[in-house]
């Protein structure tokens, strides 16, 4: 058996992977909270999509790749298949998104959270082992079935907990604490799956085809930075529930103020001669209750 090192750069890679998982979890939980506050199905779906990118792309897949930078097999240089690596990222984002839509659309229910957790957890496990299958090295890779099953169970439980937190957590302190817990769960699943692997070197060694981890590092880091900036901008630019309540309060106060400043309609002027009614050509019509001055004038003529 070849010697496998999980921490080739010491604690730098696991610390960075944990930081990425917490950062993605924080952004994902904020987006999920905005989805709960959204007015309308389209707006809620938009926020859940952003949450899927944050949790699936940053908290899970980026954490996986960062942790893999410290992974090495003694005597067997590792290369990565670019297509399978990209596919593993897509699997993480899509399956987490499906789980979020199951748990987050409509009324929140425990059964929906459990179903969504199973879907997302199996997807996270599929992402992990697809990423492992993307490795190219001159060695025979083996997996311990018990540890693989344990890693899948951790992924399902972690996903269900994450979906429950996404649909129930409120408040900044609770949100940050939940992100710390999610980071522990995601990293626990990853390293459990990594310890399930063993390798036997081939007799003939050479250079495997594919990209090195350093070749993928720059584009992946740039992609993560752009995604994080986009998510932060979306969160900061969108009004919160408190903002909308404040705007509605100001509008109601302004409406009340305008109503108080509107002058009342003047009362009609008195009509002592009873000439208020007029004919179509504007001539005054005599009132039957008048003093009869018009008839007296006609008799004197």
C-alpha cells in the first residue's frame, strides 16, 4: 500500500477549506432567509438559486478542492481530469439546489426538509466521489465500504441539518453559529470519505495525463472570488424585510400628512332671492316663494 498524506501543507489547507465552507454557509443562509421573506414565487426561486450557488458551490465544492490541495500519494503524482472536476462542481450546485427547492418552496415542513436532505446529501456524496474519480495517478485505488457508507450518512445528515437551518434560522448570531456547525459537518464528510481511500502503486510509473492542482488553482480561486462578490452584492443591494417595513411606514405617514393638509370644500353662499336655479341660457328663473316684484312691474306698464 502506498502512503497517503491528507495534510501535505500542514494545517493550511484544512483551515482554508473550513473557512470557505463557513463563508459559503453564511452567504447561503442569508440567501435562504431572503427567500423566506420574498414576495412571490419568482423572487423566492431566485434567492434559492443563489443559496444553492453559495452552499453547493462555495461551502461544499470549493472546500473539497481546497482540501484536495493537501492530498498526495507518495510515489504517484496526481493529475485531474478537467471534465470530471467541472462535473463534480455542477453536481454539488444542482443537487443542493433541488434540496433547497424541496424544503424551501411553499410551507416549510419537517418531511420536506428530510426529503430534501436525502437528495442533497446523496448529491454531495456523488460530488465527492466524482471529484475523487477525476484524479489520475499510476496506482490502483480502493475504498473501504464501511467508511464510504459512513461518509454518505454524514453527508445526508449534514444536508438535512443545513436545509433545516436554511428554512428556520433567524438573527445574525444564530446564522453565524449555524454556519460554523455546517462547516464542521461538510469537512467531516470530506475527510471521512478521504480516509476511506487506499492505493496500491503500479509497477511502472510515469506522468499521468490531466491538469495539476496548481494549474486549476488560479481559475478556481478567481471563479470563487467572482461568485462571492456577486452574492455579497446581491445580498447588500436587495432590501430586507425591515427596509420594506420602514418604507411602508414612511409612505403611510406621508399619506396621513397630505390628508391633514387638504383644505375642506367651501360652504355654498346664501341665496336670499331664491335665484340659485338657472335656465340653460343663464337667465334667472323666478322662485315661486319670492315677493312677486316681477309681476307688479308688469302690471304698472
